């Protein structure tokens, strides 16, 4: 979505200041030039992003296999931990705003003082609930259901 000069500015000025970045697969590929197809290439991309200065990286895998995979894998890289979180892919068109919702939940959890690991796990549970129980409003790629997480047993 960004012009090439904007990607360059993002890499030079914003990524080095970031406590955490949450690119989806296409965004991580644009930032690194690495085609992410598996755990190994996700690690290569995250390593490059950390070398650019980002402390923590969450590569969102909703676009895996052109959004046709049965599982959505998110890769998490902190200075001390590397892990992934899987969730099933749900048959819905109500996915508008998933990246923004995920990152907003993550930011809120960090603001509460939670660790990056706990914040990522909560954000993943939140967005998974929001996608799995969609609001049937709008047309095309409708919104996720931000109230669905309140129904999840914690």
C-alpha cells in the first residue's frame, strides 16, 4: 500500500524506534525482501527486522497460502524468545480491520503493563474470537466482532 520511498522511510526512521511491529506477510516481505513461506523464512525476515532496530516482531500469518490455508500462524520474535501461535482459519468475509484490531489490543495490553509475550497471546485470542464470531453487517469484507472476546472463557 505504500510507495517505495515511503517503505524506505519506514525502514529508516520508524522501525528502529519500534518496541514492537506487527506486519502481515506481505508487509514483512516488502520490508525485508524475503518471501516468507515457512518458519525458517519467517525467522530470516524477523532477524533482518530486528537488525533494523525493532525490538519485538509479530509477523501475522493470515495471508498464508493466499489466505487459503486451514491454519493461520503468527510468528513472534522477542530478544529472548521465538515462538508461533496457530489458530484455525474461519470461513468468513468479515475480516476488515484485523491488523488494526490486533495491534490495538496488543498496545492496550502493553499499556496495562503486561509482558510482550502475554500481550501477544491476548491479542491473538482477541482477534481469533473477533473473526470466529463475525458481525453480519456490511457487505464484502465486513468488520470483525470486537465484542466476541467477552464471550471467551479466560
